[in-house]
C-alpha cells in the first residue's frame, strides 16, 4: 500500500461518525458531514484509514 495515499469524502456522507471513530487521525466531522485531512495519510494510520473506508455504510470515502 503506497504511503502517499489521500482520501476524500464525497457528498453522499450521512455524517454517521464511524470513520472519525475508526480513524480520527484522518477523518473528522467538523459540521454535519465528515472530511478527510488534506494531506498524505501517515503510514501509521493507513490500516485504520482503509478500515474506515471499508466500514463507511454509504461508500462516501474515496481515494485520490
Ligand atoms: S463513515 Fe461514511 S457516512 Fe459515516 S461519517 Fe464517515 S464518510 Fe460519512
């Protein structure tokens, strides 16, 4: 898995909060919906971020 991976949250997010609890280093819910950090995911958070992506109930987390 490359260490330069970035994520973003598309507009289907329902703000359930799962990603932010699974991987708070990358995802947060500043308002009603989640956002991902606009930076490369730190290597130590790659597994948790991938887990958050898989766990999103609406598939709102994408890679870029
Ligand atoms: S898990 Fe998916 S739907 Fe839930 S807050 Fe995160 S991006 Fe939004």
